[in-house]
C-alpha cells in the first residue's frame, strides 16, 4: 500500500511518469533524483550509470541525473517514487524501514565485517528478498549502491567507550542508527543529511553518525572536532524505479538500464576503499582527532549494542531473520 501523498503534489506538473519528453521524440529521457553532492563517489557512480545507458542504447535512452537534492531529499524520495513523481531515485535502504522493518538490516551494529560483505550479502540472496519486499510497496531495485562504513563524529570529546556517549545529542539517519546511539548511551536526533552542517554549526546537536566521504563532501570537518573509527554499520543505498513505470518500459530499455546499473554498481563498490582512505587522510590533515578502537574497546561497543539486533529480530519478523542469517553466514 502506498504512503499518503503529502506535500509533493506541486511537482507533478513537471516531473512526468513514463517516457519523459526529451529533445527528440526518438530519445527516451528519464530523471534520476540524487540527494548527494556531485563530489561524492555515489554521485560519480550515477554519472557513470547515465553514460553507460547512453552507450548501451546507442543514444536512444537518456538519464538526467539531478544531484544535491535538486528534486527530492533523502526524506522525500521514497514517497516520490511510490507516487510516480520521478522515474528513478537514489534511495537509502533504511528509508523503507517504517514500512518494511527488515530494511534496517544494514543498520545492525557490527554485523557486516568488511567492505566486501554487502556484495556477498546481495549475491547470497539478501538482494532478491529485499527487492521482492520493495516491489510489494511499488518500487523496483535497478541496482545496489554501496555507501561504505559509518562512523561517529562529535564536538565534545573522544568516544572510546560506551560511557563517553552519555549526554550527547547525535544525529541519526534511521531507526537502526538511532537505536545504536541510544544503546551506547547517547540521545539520537533523526535529521536529514542535508541538515547536518547547520545543526552542528548552531549546536543543536553535538555530533553525527555518517560516513567519512560524506563528512568531507558535506564539509562537516569545518564544524567537527572528533571522530571514532569503528565501522559499526554499513549504510547501503540503491537506485529504485517506480514499479508501474518500470513495468511499462520496453524490454530492451529494461535490459539497458540493468546492464548499465550493474556497471555502476561494480564501479561504486570498487571505489569505496579509495574513497574511504582518501577521506580519512583529509580529515586527519584537517585536524580532526581520530580515535581508533582497540579490540577490547571494539568488543565493548559490540556488546553494548547487542540488544539492537535482538529488537530488530522481534520487529522484523521472518524476513528480518532470513536477512540476518544471510549476513551472519558471510562473516
């Protein structure tokens, strides 16, 4: 069942469902909404996707990528896709967790061991199970988009043990990340990624949880002092299509989009390690104090957040258990 159509109706006049009008009747032209800035590795992957679509279609299909939330923010994109206001969009998987609790699988702390884990998870059946659930809600996964690991940043003190979180208001980006912050002793504040800089600058929050490349691309280093490098979860995105629109596409166009999406997915996954390393070097050179947990400290974090996994299993039902079993099986 679709979510209620809220404040997005004013955009329907110019965001068309189906074959959008291009410069020529011979060109199928579609929009892809992306909330991330152009410098982010995911955004570069979207540009590659558009290039590959043009190449594989011999110029007959065009993808117009609109970066930096020109169309929709991360808080709006699910509803926009469901209501057909845009054909394609970059969607954080966790934005579905209100309707599909199992979508918070990637927010489970200390479940995904390394950067290769998400790809293995999708190939082991996790991707198919999630796509089936999304299609019941009106959206189709075109390809998966790996964001990398998520860290803790703040302006008050180094976070080396759970007790250090006490009294800190930390931006969360989903229910799962909020539950982890709360389990560690902090106070989660769920806000959009585009609002982080201003919230930190105005001191309405003490810190954030986000990835290192995102912290750099959004210039958060200008308003932060400390980072704890703990790789506690991996934020996953995907490019999704409005399902009714997808079903009406010619099979040849679907094949082009899926082939180009596979290329973009592989490129993004291969770019993560370089992106993470480059971002960490930049943050160190800028002057952020970076805390790397010892094995004992890492275990204390994991033990403190074990109840997040238990709550997830209670709330996400059979699908959640299937996904968690797959994730744990690839460690």
